[in-house]
C-alpha cells in the first residue's frame, strides 16, 4: 500500500454526528467525516507538521455548509460543501504555506472538496438522496496523518481559534466593500 501524508479539516462534533447518523441510516458504518485539504507524497513529516501548525495558529474556525451529494472518481459517494471564499482561502493558504508539494487532485485548481462516505451503489445513492439534509457547522481543526498500509495514523492535530468572525486568518483584517481602495 502506498504511503503518504495528508492534511484534513475536522468538523465540530454536532456536524460529525449528523453525518455519521445519515451514513448509518443508509447502511454505512465506521464513517470518520473529514474534508481532505492536501495530500503530500514527498514532503518530510516534521516539515509538514510545523507548516500546518503555523497555518492553524493564524486561523479561526471556518463556517461550513454541507449542502449536496456527489459522485466522484466514478464510484465514490460523498457530501459536498458549499465552496465559498473562506474555504478556498484556507485551502490556498495551506498549499502556499506547504510549498506546493501537494499531490494531484488536492492542489489549487485541481481540488474537488468533498467528504467521502462510501463506495457508490444505486441503492446507497437512493438512500442518501432520501436521507440527506443540509448540515451547517464549522471546521474546528486541521490534522496531519500518514497513510500506512490500510490505515491512517494521526500525527498531529491543531485546533482553530473560536471566533464570531468570518473564519479568515486572525491577523488579516477583512475590509467591507465601502472600505476597499482600488
């Protein structure tokens, strides 16, 4: 089995429980809901962990709306988040901060954000269409894991700060349109 590092976004517990509940009702057990932000095949472990730590330290929690169901890579069923500037900004900063080492399918411009559920069959797809409801929550942490044989091993986890803000980096001032100068 191929070994690689991954950076994932974890959701708040209510969002995770909702996704696990929908999956369980459709006959899928053992779901560990997360959003993969990057896969790194050649980056040294310590370097990736330190870079993700620095990025997470600057970010506040990111609101997320899991609003659709999708089939991707031909045979995988997943939940699709609403893609907004916050999610794209987090993803972009991660890849800029990690030096562009990311693998195909997770690099900016080649990334399809999704929460993997299971292999797609017609029955599972019907079940998810019937059971699915939009779920709103937050991305609360970034994690670094390593794929070893048939399992992912958690290497580090970094919480994002709580805030009533917009989920952008804590040290970045967000200007509304009346304040922007061109």
